[in-house]
């Protein structure tokens, strides 16, 4: 049956379920009485939807509140254990895999270090190694939590680079800075047979998953438009506005900030990433005469650089002498970032710019105010006066959380309906896969 708008009754029922689930997720627990004005649905529609969701185990009672003289109103909330999601962050130094329940409570975590082959300015990562880490990590978190596979809503994966989609291969990753050229990542994972066909993979740019997390739960909540910057080994950004929800990853790190400048990992010259990414920042410090700790990973080396530039006072309060080389490189980096932020301000006129990623959170506490000053000086005055530049609030795990949100958002969009299921498997395929890989 169709209604006048062209939507079917089934479409309307799905939309009503979506509205109730989303409101309960962000603002619950709520009473049925409160859900009416919160969702714009009639009291009858709310009662019907909530009854369906309770019967399916998606929603549960959560106490009661006084109604101001009448009978107490029963509160309802989403049942945290009615569904599970896996979030993955394929970074440039490690792969992090986390399993969450529907309330985004972490149930299990695995980290796999990544080491690549150095080719010129690039570090190239072997596709088979990364896929192996993903398969092992997914199997391990499922083993630790021992959840039913039919309640796994999907696996979200944040990756560096551009993600395109084809009918044959699904998500295909073009990661120029890590040596990936049209890698059919979704097909490779699906062909492993690790998970049932009914469990989907959601693969997207890591900056976009970071942006998704900050907009849902972090410093971007409530903003109509924002740019969320991922600052790690490289630099990326996600732009969110009314016309681009749930956000679009942009290769901001490869914006040219200096003609015929430093060679970037992508092969071009003068990219912002060649000056402001953590890898380039440490290279510039060494080239200027600094002494990064030998053999240390990027996070440890960046911590050492910050300690050299901003040394802590000794026990008697005497401020030690700062490393002038490290300080000069960091101050120059703040100006490059400010100039890059000014481009984001002029192009998108966002309400907020939020800085995340492990390097962004380390550096931001030290020189975010300097970045703000440079951004304001380079940007047009009107949009600059209407933007707020802050750190993200979800910490270094935000990419993983945002990746887990990808299957959750799709679950809500389907009104809480699971993917079509096939015959029940005699035993979890991931368990057999884990045992086989362990044997080798």
C-alpha cells in the first residue's frame, strides 16, 4: 500500500521506528509520553512502535518517573546487548580492533603493530599483512567476548586514503601514501569466509569515521556544520554540513601550501602534509639539527620533541632551557596549520573546526592557541569571526568509535531491522578461521 507521498506503509513504519530508536539512543531513557513531542509522532504511533521494539528485545524498561499527580510514567531505553559492532582503525603504525555493544561500551580490544617497507618518502604496507591483521583481530575480539554472530550488526573500518565503490568489489581503497592502488579490501575480507554473508563490512576514510564520532558524541554535537581534522602521521579532514551529512572526507592534507615546496609522501610538492603531518614534522626537526630518539616510533619521538621544546620546570621551579630548534619547527608548523585552517574556513564557513588524531591531541594542548591566531589572520574576517577551533573530546580511539558507528547508523536507518539472515551455521566460521590461522 502506498500513501500520497509515494512512500509505502512499510516505509513509514521503518521511519517511525528509526525516529524512536535515534531519540532513545541520544536522549534516553524516556517515557512514551516524552517520545511523542521528541519525535513528532502521535501517542498512538509511539505506543505501537515501542511495543514492537520491546517485543523484539531492542528496547527495555528502565524505571519510572513521577507524572505530576497521575500514575508514574515508565521509562524505556535501548537494550545495550541487543546488538554489537566492531570498529577498526587501520592507522599508519598499527591496526586497532574493538568490539562494542549497542551502548558503545568496549567489550574487547586487539592492537596489531604495523611495519612497512620504506620506499623513498613513503612507507608501503603489504596488503596481505594488513588483511591478516584484520582477520586475526576480528576473530580475537569475538573469541574474547563470545557473542552470538547473529547479533553482530557489522564491521566498520577506517582506512587512510580515498575509498571508492564498485559493483564487483565493494569498497576499494586508493591509499597513495601507503602504496595501495585500488586495493579491493571489502572483497578480500569477504572472500576469507571469516563472517557470515549477512554481516556487512563498512569501509570508509579514517577522517570521516573520526568526524562521525565527534559529531555524534564529541565536541561536534549540536553543530550544524563542522570540519573535523585528523592529524596523525599524515593529515586529513571530514566536512559535515546540512548538505553533506553524514560527512565527506576531503584530502585536505594534500592542499598545496607552498609552490615547489617539500616533497610530500604522495609525490607532489608543497602539500600541507609535507609540513604538518607528524612524520614530516619529525623529519624537519632532524633536518634542522634536532635529535629525535633513535629507533623510537612516531608517537614516542613526537613526545620527545614536545618535551624538548617545552621542558618542564625542575623540582625547585627553575625553568630549563628549551630546545630552540624543536621550538622553531613547531612554531612554523603552527603557522602552516593556521594557513590550512584558513582555507577550510574560507571554503566551508563551518561553525567549528575540531582537531583529533593522536598527533593532533598531543600537539593541540601546546600550540592550538597559536594555530587559532594564524588561522584568523589568514582567513576572511566574517567567517573567521563565526568559527570555533577546539580539540576533539573523544581521545585517540575516536576513529575506532566512528568506524563502529557506521554499522550502527545503518541499523537505525533500517528501523532496527537486521540484515536478511540465512540458515544458521553449525559453528561460528570465525572460530574455525582463528584456529586455522593460529596453527600456521
